[in-house]
């Protein structure tokens, strides 16, 4: 079953994440997350998988630019999109 906007919003609140943090983690821009949460746009299959993985703890949750950058560096720096520690 596809992840729903209210599930993403609840995930953000539960974890204290901003939309920008979520967007960075899965490799999209913040407006894309906002449009999904507002019900204006559905995610493509790759984004759907990434959201599902984070929100529901399913495999594939760490895909996207944020995860790709971390893999290229060999390890996470512990810094979020603002450059501040997570």
C-alpha cells in the first residue's frame, strides 16, 4: 500500500524532522515533500520506496542523494542539510 501524506507528516513530527531534513535524506528538494504532504503530487516509484522505507521502516529507506553522498564519503558525517549536527 502506498505511503500516505498523513503518514509522512506524522513521521516528521514523531522524529522532530523538518521537511528539508527529510528531503535531504532521500535526495529530493523540500518543495517536492511539501507538495506530497499537501496532496498536490504523488511520488514517483523511487521516492515512494524511500518514503516507505523511512516512514514504515521498510528496506530501501535510505536511497537518494543524501544516502549516495554518504556512501561516496564512506560514512555519514552526522550533519543535516543545514550543515549542523543531526
